[in-house]
């Protein structure tokens, strides 16, 4: 069986194009499974996975848990809010205690950039990054690119604009890496204060005018303003942001061509995107969520086939 070149999924940066294509081919099979009346395969009956969430999540956490259960893995869930982390225990001690209960794989969301890589170098289990601060969210980028591939047949040559709070977004960085590895052209669009100064070094186009960006692209990925990560005020008000960078139906209907609209969620309806756009036929937001389960099944399955069972 073809397998990916890494033992952990800590970031898209560490994957090759071939790795991503193997994940997509594997996800194609799992997508068929989750659309059958019996949505389960016995592949990982001998595997135990711990989902460690040190930050809030709805989609990613549920999607990983469903993916693990569809593969018949045993699953334990850990939430920092109700754990002994609050009593001063370190990350490595917490995880090693969990691993001593014979856990084979760890899925972790953590507020610190680099936390998943740090952990992968210190513990005896496969690690999947479910979002590490403002750094990477690799499975989100994989499901986003998988959804573009599903819509267009290929990601190669597509023009994708990522709109909004690029500065605080792990989704943006992982998407830039994944889209470029798959041969897409990438643009970022937003106010100057929310575009990192080094962004040119990643080989992306920068556009501050939303209409120009939307008329350039095939796909617009609308990001949420991450108020919880903003230590200072980056724009005067949400109302002004929405007027300049929000996507509404009137804008969508007046573009030169029909574009596809994506959003990683959670959506702030009426800020970065209006309800009539989010729910329009051009939106593939719910396809992204559905594809997330198949893509995460693929990542877990491929990494599990490389590990020694405990
Ligand atoms: N897209 C995403 O990461 O959503 P959650 O924060 O709900 O997991």
C-alpha cells in the first residue's frame, strides 16, 4: 500500500504533493463508506486514540471523533477545562499519563504554535495537529483542498483567494501550503493590518480590494475575524470591516463569473459573509464539513498503519 512520508501530521509544510494525493485517494474510499447505510469499517479495532482539546472546537472535535468511530477505533476525549492541567501539570506529563493507559495516537488542539511538533518529538505515539494557535490546521486545509478537487476535478491551476484575518489564522497558512503544493495560485485579501508583513515570502499575491480579488478568483475562502486572538484593535469596527471585506449576495451576483464560496467555520453571519451567501448554491461550506470526516479517516488510517500497536 502507498503511504505518506510522515509519522505524524503536525503541519502541511512537512507533506509532499504525493502525500496529499495519497490522503485524497484514501479519503475517496472512506467517502463511499460514510455514505453507505452501515457507515463503519473494522480497520482500526486494535487502536486507541486520545482527542486532547486544550482550546474550544465544534467541527474539528466532532469530525475527528466520528472519523475514529467510523474506523472502529477506541476513543477517549480530554478537555483542558476539566483536567489537571488547571492544577499545573505540564503538557508532556499530561500526555504521558494518558499514553500509559495504552493509547496509540493523539489528536491535539492547543493554543501554542508548535505544540503538536513539540509533543511528537517527546512521546511514543502518532500525533495529529488539530490546530496549534496561529500556526497550522492541517486537516482543515486538506478537507478544503479535497472539497475544491471534488468541485472542479482538480486543484491544479485554480485561483483561490483567502479573505480576512490572515494574521491570526492557522487555516490560512495551512491552506497556502496545501494549495501551492497542489498547483493552485493563491491570493490573500484583507486590511493591511491583518496581512502579515512576510506574506510575500510565501509566494502569494496580496490584494486589499475585495472586488478585485473576487473577480480574479475561482474560489473565495472567507475567514472569520479571530477577535479572541487579537491583542490590539486592527480595524475601527466590525461594521466597517463588514462593509469593506464582507461578502454579500449583491457582490456575488455582480462578479464577472460564478465563483465558489468556502468558509472553515465557525461563521459570523453578517460579518465576513451574509446568510444568503452562506446558504447559496455557490457555497460548499457544508460539503467541507462532510468531507472533513472522510479526510480525517484517511489521515488516521494512514498514520495508524505505520505505528506499532501498544
Ligand atoms: N474549522 C474549525 O476548526 O472549527 P472548530 O474551531 O469548530 O473546530
